[in-house]
């Protein structure tokens, strides 16, 4: 069992990146260096190696481990950062061999999130993710974890320090989950109020540093922090965006995504990302000047699937055309519907095109529909009442409820998606439109 003093933090960092045949290594390495810069640590040295597969004990081989240890001592390194996910035992063994703190890619991202979270909810979410990650790291990295409590007058079953730490962590995790549940309820109340007022929600998503917050600020005149760095903003922000005198939408800015985003972070931010899942439209912001934009779009869509937003309608927004030298334009599909817009959030080129598309989608007229609900579909009826969509209702002897509804196209899609109602159950009344939405 090794003994060493674990530093509370480190500013001088040595980076380790191992190439594996099945990975896009250079792209991952560039992103890793950006992550390190975002964590505000000093990048002193980079060690690169190649392996067919990782060592189960120390991730790297014996020779590479000796090379890293030599550099740690010579350069007075405080922390060694691995651009990979390390198992708890690998992290313990590496710290024992290198006599300094070791952090993997997941730990680095968690540290960045801890620095950037500003809101109460964001801080709770980050702490929850950190504790869940830490709970897997209690692998007796310190000698005191083996000692039994006890002594004269205190003998009994005893409890190891490891078990005590796990129990305390468990209690804190339970407390954070309860607090986040309360915050989620408050968020849900606000969402229900917007639904009742029939205000559509548009969610901005995208790979980190694609320009989401810059676009959000330019569209809404908000002051969300935006910078040329990964995870510049974490906390979700909602702002109203007027489209016409009659129609306003809610624009939601969310946390940026990244490849290999830690699962604990996705789980912790699931409540925040419900704004994306419940949105009427997703604006998927893409850096048009990025040569690897297709791979990053795939990573974003993978996370959207994970949080249940994979089926939400998307409009691609190719940002930063001021860097790529492309003219602002709209691309349409075979049905002549817009599916991609090229613009620049920095100089606001193409904003008129984006507004036109949003007005076309959300400023349509509402219409009247007939919908027949069975006796066991009371949840749908309650939802319609909450949103003020029921004009009249009649009960039949067999328990069916005949509803006359007033719906916008956007709300009709949201209703169908939420309760999995087939389109042929809605009978449109051709006698009248309900007026402008």
C-alpha cells in the first residue's frame, strides 16, 4: 500500500494522450488541449504514445510509465491529465507510481463544469455528477481507509473508513437528488404556464464553442457570457423572442455538448435538458468553419437521443459564415421546407432569413378540431384544460368524451408527440379558422 500526500489542486499539468487504432486521435487531442486551456491550468508538457489496447493495471505500458514519472519529477508537475477514461484501479495505480494527482478526461470536464456553474441548480447538478464520479474512486487510495474504528469501550462490528466515506457520499447524493427534484418541479410549473399561454419553445443546442450563446445574445439582446472556449456557459437561460406583434416564442440556451461527455453529467443535467426534450423546435447550431463538423453533429444527436429529444424537429443553423466565406442562405428539402440556414451570429448576417423561417413555422393560424377521448384518457383531457385548448366537451353514454379543440399547428404536434396520438384521431373542422396565433 502506497502513501503520499494528495494535493488539493494542481496548476502545472502534464498531458498524456495514447493513440489507439480505432480512434480519431488527432482530433481528440486538439480538443483535449482546448479542454485543458478551459480548465485554467498551465500546460507544461505533452506525452504521446501508441498502444493496441490499454494496460489493465496502469493504462500505459511500463516504459511509458517510467517516461511520465521522469517528467513529473523533472518538471515539478502537480497533476497528470489523461485524455482517456481511467478505471478507479488504474487511477490509483498511476497515482502510486507517479506520486502526484492523476485526473482522467471525465474528471477534467467535471472540474471545468464546477468552475463555470453559476446558478443554484447548476451547482447542484455539477456537485451531484462529481459525487457520483467520486463514489467509484473510493478504492483505498489512502492507507487510513483500511483502519478499523474501535478501541477500549468502542469495540463492536466496526466500520472501515472506506465504508464510512461511501455512506456519507450516499447521504449527500440522496440530499442533492431531493433538492434537484424540487427545482425540477419549479421548472415544470414555469413550463406549464408557457404551455397554457401557448408560447412555443425553441431550444438552442450544439457542440461546445459552436457559437450558441453568441447567437442567443444577438437574437434576444441578452447578456449571456460568451467566449472562444469550451463550456463557456453552463446554466440554461430562457428569453422571449418576438416574431410578430401577435406571436412570441421562448428561446432557450443550453449547455454545449462534447464527444465522450461523461454519463454522470448527462444524467445530472437531464432535468435541465428537459427544456430541449419538450421544445417545439431545436435549432442545432453548427460551426460551418469546422472541418470536423459532421462528427460533432453526430455527437450532439447521440446525446439528444439519450435525453429523449431525438424525435424533436430540428433546424440546422450553420454559424460562423464570416469565417468560412459563405453567403447567407436557406437550404430547402424535397418538400420545399427549410432544413438548414447559413448565417453569422457575430455580424448578424442571415438573421432576416432565420426570422422568416421562424415566422413561417410559428405564426400560422390556429384551427378547430374534434377529438374523441375514451374514459381512460383523462390525462390527455387534463393536459388540454391546463393549456386552455378545449372550446367545449360532451359526454357520451359509453363514457367517451367529445372535445372541440382550438389548436395551433405547433401545439398539435406537441400534443401528438407527448401522448402518442395518431394524426387521424384529430378531425379538423373546415368551417372556420380560429384566427391568428
